[in-house]
C-alpha cells in the first residue's frame, strides 16, 4: 500500500515529492547553508515553549501570592 | 493565541493548557510527518522498495486508529494527564531509537507499532479531551488552536528535519527530534497541563465561584452535562447524534486519506507533473491551516452542525471539480476548495460530541469516532487503488466520494443541535450524582 507517499491528513508522513519541492523552494528563495536554516528554525522551535513555560510559572506565582495575601487579610484581628 | 484576560487582568489558565498541548501536537505531528523526508534515503541505504517502507507506515496508520478507544477509555478513567505524559515520553525515546534502525523490520516495529501506538495518546481526540473540560463557550476556538499545532508542526519541523538531515545525517535528525520531545515537550506537559480545571481550583472558561454558585442555585448544572449524557458509553449509541457524527466522520476519513494518497497518481493520469501536484497539495495544506482557525472560532458563535455540514458539502464540490474540470483547473480548484474543509471537521466533530454527550465518556466516544475515521480511510485507499487498476481512471471513485460527502453533509445538517447540545439546551435538574461522576482524575 502506498500510504506514506502522501498522507497529509492528521499526523501521517509527508509526500517525499512535496518535501523535496519545499526544500528546493527554500533554497531558491533564501540560499542559506543548511546549518544556518537549522539554527534559525531551532530558535523558533525553542522560543515558544520557553515563553509559554515562563508565562505560566509567572501567572501561578502571582495567583499564589494573591491567595496568600487574601488569607492574611482574612485572619481575625485580636 | 487568542487568550483573553479575565476580570483580574490575567489570562485564563486554560489557554496555557492549550499552548502546552499545541506544542505537543507540534512535535508529534511534525516529526511523524517528517518520516516522508527519509523514505528515499532508506530505500537506497537498506536496498528495500518504497512498498516495504510503505507497509511499515500502513501498519502505523491502522494501529494509530485502533489505539484511540484504548487511550480514550484510559483517559476517562484516570485522567488525560498521565496518558499524554507517558505517550510523550515513549515517543521521545522511540524517536531517539529510530537512529539505530537499520532494516525495514525494525522500522515496522519501531515506527509502525511503538511510535504509532504512542502517538495515539497525543491525537486530536485525546488532546481534545482537555479542551472540552477546560472550555465551554470557547470550545471551538480552543480546539482549532490545538489542531493547528499539527499544521504548524509540519510547516516548521519538516524543513527543520530536512536541513538537519542535509547538514548531518538522518540518524542525527531523529535523535534531535527525540531530545526536543523529552527536553521541551515532556516538561511543558508536566508543568502546565492538568486534566481538569478543578485540579487547580478553577472553573471552565475561567468563570468565577460566584457565577458557578448562581448557576447551581438556579438549577442549571454548574458544570453542564450533555443533554444526552449516558451512564455507560455504549448507551450513547442508542441516540441518533452519535451515529450521525460517526457516519459523517467515516466519510471524512475516506475522502481525505484516499485523495492524499492517490493525488499524485491522479495528477500523472491527467499529464500533470508530480511537482505541480505536490505544490497544489501544499497550497491545500496552507489554506487548511487558516480555515481550521477561522471555522473553530466561528463555530462558537453559531450552530456547529451547520458549519460541519457546510464543510462536507464544500468538499463534495471539490471532488466534483476533479471529475468535471480539465486537468490543471481541476487540480487548483480542488486545492483551494478542498483546503477550506480538510481539517476543519476535526474541531467541529470533537466539540459537538462534547456538547451533546458531556464529558463523562468523551475520551471513549472521541476515540471511537477517530478510530472509524482512520479505518475508513485505510480501506478507501485500497479501494481507490483497486478501482483505478480496473477502470484506468479515478472518475468513478471520485464520484462515489462526492456522493458520500453530500450524504455526510446532509446527515450533519439533520443533527438537532438546538435540542441535544448543552449550548442551547442546558440541563436543568438536581444532580446529586454529579460529584460522583468521574471528572478525569486528579491529574
């Protein structure tokens, strides 16, 4: 069965013809060394999870801090 | 991301959950699609045919589909978080192990069985379980963002793996994919994703405690259950919407898998070069990425079944174009018209299933619908090939595809959404059993 040739719905393998076409187009347009493209795309890949993780941690800390402040205010004054 | 700040100026935490799952889909779908980049190298290096390598991927296609109900049932019982964490970890190690494959049998075992089975734990239906628990009013928007993770993964990771392969070798490319999965993907899921908003003392959509109390006081379930919520998942099949959604989704599988696999061959039969056909399919994928985001957001503002039906009918037009128009015109019309509907059915089907049947068995029900989608697609690929061998043309299979799509569109449009969806018919009743219902584990 010729499945991996070009099953692009959901998560299956890309058509090798399309992959080769994309590569040639990128080469034509950018004309960069493979290592340079790997480095650029590597930064793009790293940036999102780092930003997301940092944002989530910051929000959690702020929420915990606010909850802590609210608890302090709820303590009855003697 | 369309994360909207809540009253206190903070983003709802559910958007971070969507972000982490988006990245998981990005890695898993992007890397699995990257398989195609290495086919010709393996063919030369191992001295095997494309057909043999294809068989390994075919096994993977089927196992990935069959795994869906298994993961769905597991997520319904223990929560989605452990399922995605274990799946992601297995995928990471398996990607690294791909570097040591040196024959097609190992490829079949590692990619066809282990990776494809583990990928079932990061599928649209599995990750969608989180979205339907964290979101109610913006379910369609969140689902479409999640699904777009796969499209973006293909867009970024395929060139990344290709150039890494050119700069080094294919083994290094797989090791790097595995390391990215283990070092970035797993910690992100571990640190951010929780199975249910209640695990963090939150409510769906970021609603306040006061609002939830008001809803409970007015008799409406604080966490809406589906109007057709059933005690056992099997009972869901005693109602029409489950059959309507599943039947239409089988047609979705049939028409996407068959065209994706046979597109280049069809193009050759029309004297169109493989490169042009591949370019048209690339255009289809690009249009699809934009379409899925648009359709998901719009579906939160109107009946989802209307959009779902429209997507199938639009795809039917694309199939008719393949028969009625001459070669090049058919190619580009199909790419543009078909691209609008290609993946847009996924967020609509998942969201509608949750709207109608609630969250209790959403893992199992979502898994079953995706399984029939995959199996229908696998069968259609074989039958389309058989039909071409017999008749020397794809006209008859494409006509059958168009007819089934019209049927799927009409079936979708006949779903009585205003009567069976929690969005239009909120369940008003005392539900003392609600607390006892499984809520997806403690995460």
